């Protein structure tokens, strides 16, 4: 149990560093430095890095060690294409009058993160909101696959996090999600798809 908790600690810390933009894509992850900074041994660190590699956040390069994952332009384009397909399938599969409690909570999280200007929490809250939209379909496997795609997209967004923090109006992100929530609440498939289509999905504020 102790070893497992150390793995969870390392996964959480490294994941936050990567998704916040604190570490750059392609940056080497040196075990000796990380064990010292995290205060753990190599065994739980290596397990944590293995799990993060499964999530697409870390790459293991033969004879060169591990590094933060990189995404090519084609990778980003393909990830967004997969995201769009999964979203549309989920929306057309969502039952009438679903329970919107979790989706409403995710929207509230976006508002709080915007008010406190917590960029990492804001990106996480955006991801949770979209995952909850897909989860309304009731398809757990689809939802899990969709979330894994969003995590990798968030890696791409982290590259531009500092620039976006200076140039973007966070309140616009809140309004976009409120419009999408209203479309979901109305229950119209066409309205939801239209809201998704004009959601600005390829910007940092997804």
C-alpha cells in the first residue's frame, strides 16, 4: 500500500508538471533528479513513469531515457478528429432527459477556476466538462477512451498555456461552456452538435 501511494504521488506530481506546461515537450526526465525532488526511490518512480507513458504523456527513448511526450501537427490534427467523432457519437446516443448533476458541477468548477485564475485547474475543469457531456451517453468504454484523447490534447494545450494566459479572455471560455450546457439541457441533438461545432475546440480554452 505504501509503495502504491508513492506511485500515485509521483504520477500526480509529474502529471501536473506536464499538463501545466511547467515541463516542456521533449524535456528529458532524469531519474536521479526526480527521485531527489519527489523524495522517493527509483522503483515507484519507474512505475509512475510507465503509467504516464500509457497515458501518452511520457515517451521512453531507447538508450536515451524518458522525456515529456511531443506531438506533431499531424498528431494534434488526428487527435481532434478522433475527439470530434467520439463526441458526435456520444451526443446521438444520449437518452432523453439525462441527469445533468455532474455536468452542472463541472461547469461550476470552470467558473471557480476562472475566478481564481488557476490555469491548470481551468484546463482540468474544461476536460471534466467535456467528459461529462460524453458520459451522458451511458457508454463507459467510450467515455474512458474519450478522456484519454483529451488528456493528450491537454498536453498540446499546455505548450501555449503561458501565451494564452496573457492574450485570452477567460470569461469567453465560461460563456462557451454555458452555451453548450444550455444546449444539452434543452435536449436537442441538433442544438448540441451546433454548439460543439462553434465551441472553439482547437483553441486553448476548449
